[in-house]
């Protein structure tokens, strides 16, 4: 009787994806990874010359993008003397594919050599005075998904998860950048006004459906993390208007060139 080979661990699968990535892009090692969230897509063109672009599905462990405003592509970009690995989509926790699928790009980036990662998202803002299209640095997070990407009894310290060094660097480039605590809800439904009030009471300033699980996996892998949210709308109950995904994408487009400029300057300094 023959036994099937054991399934690869999430870390082994990421190693296989990184090997295939090097083959397909012709880039042996990448230095910095970026994950572009809802509305951020137009910012990528400011980062530098694309040396290769592949479908996420060309790599082991990846599935096709499932959300409007996300492109199922991975781009390798040469920026100065750095090789950037840019994920033009992400797998969201609410897609139901499991937490390992959500953080597979992060582990692949680490296996490909990246020592730093920039995680971006579109989200609802709670702070009075914040307007749609405003970028906010993530200073910390609250993970309300009820899960973790870490396998087994591996106790990872999350103090200063979002690098104070990289945040200070961003504020040197753009002194108008504010900071806030990001709260991840499971989604895909938007938060109720009562849940938004709860997030505020807990110390949150930004509400969304991504990023925290990715940041935990990046810290586990030893990467330095920069998180930037694009406030695409005022959170539920604050504006008196209903929420919709098209609004999120529109606000992203409007702020994209500013974001691209910021990202290209930050990446040059990391």
C-alpha cells in the first residue's frame, strides 16, 4: 500500500513559491515587498520600471484575485539598486480560504529575500477631520478576526510591530501624515455604527478587513513592517451616508499619485 506524501507546511509552500518566482522573474533575490490594497493600484506606476509581471496563479499556493479593484498579478520592479516585489492583490480572510492563504504572499516574500514589507489598505476612518483620500500611518493594530497565522506554540512578540523607524522616515518625507490604530474586522460586510463606536472605545482610529494577519506573519518571518491606510470613507454612522465599495475605489484613484510618490521615496530610504 502506498502512502501519499505529507502536504507541505505553509513555510515549505512559500519556499517553493519563492523558487518559482525567481525562475519566472529572472530576479534571484528581492529586497522589499509591497502589498497594495483597495484603491492603491494606480500608485504602483510611480515605483519604478517593471522588470517582470506574472499572474499570482503561476506560483504554488496562490489563487486568483476575488475582489474588484484588486489585480491578480505580482510585479517585480527595479527601483534604484533595490528589487521590489509588488503584490497587486491580496487574499482576504473573508474569502474563506483559511488564514494560511491570507499570509502566503508574505511568507513567499520573506522566502524570496525581502527584509521589509509595506502593507497598504483602504479603510474607514474614525478621527474627526480625516477626509476620504487621506493616507494614515498604522501605529498599531487590534485583530478582531479571532485567529492567528502562526502555527503551533511559537510566541511572537508584537511590540512595535509597525516599525517606528519607518514611520518616522515617512513623516520626514511628508510631515502632514497622521498615525492611527487599525482595527481588522472579519468582513465582508461593513461594520455597523455600533461596531465602529466599539472600535473607537477600544482605541481604534481605522477600520478595515485586512492587514493585521499579514503583519503578524511578517513579524514572525523577521521583516520590518510599514503599514499605510488610505482613508477611503468615514466609518459607518459618522457621515450619515451608506457605505459602498465603488466609493472606496474612487477615493483611492484620487489619492493614487500622491501615494505613489510617497511609496517611491520611502522605498528608496528603507
